[in-house]
C-alpha cells in the first residue's frame, strides 16, 4: 500500500479517466471516502491467515451425454434459415 492517502488530485485523475466532471466539494468528499476505503484494506491486511486445508467437496453432478437434435429439428421453428443455418438480422 502507498503511505500517502488518496488526495484530491487522485480523485480528479480518476474522474478524468471516467470522463466525469466533479465540483470541488464532490472531489473533497470522494477523497475522504477513498481514504476510508484504503484504511479498510489496511485493516484487512492485519487479519491473520488460517493454515488449514479446506474440506473441498465436488457439488457438481457428473456430466451425462444425451442425444442432441438433428439439424432439421433444430431449424424447424426458425423464422429464417440459409444453407442449413439460422439466419438473423443484419448487424450494421
């Protein structure tokens, strides 16, 4: 982490990158909020790590193969088809 708190110039830089116009009062408010957020991250850095392996269990069911649709079955309700494929609207 940086030893210097986020200041108004940092807020203005982020606002410029986001193409957001901020007045001076809002810049000061965001600078204070950024400082609070960085304090929270520093607090999280102080949380001790737990040295234990998690008891992981696979909760997913095994894959099952099923018979798929034929090309004709897949296209039977399509509004438009072309050469055996779905045809959608042109994208401009």
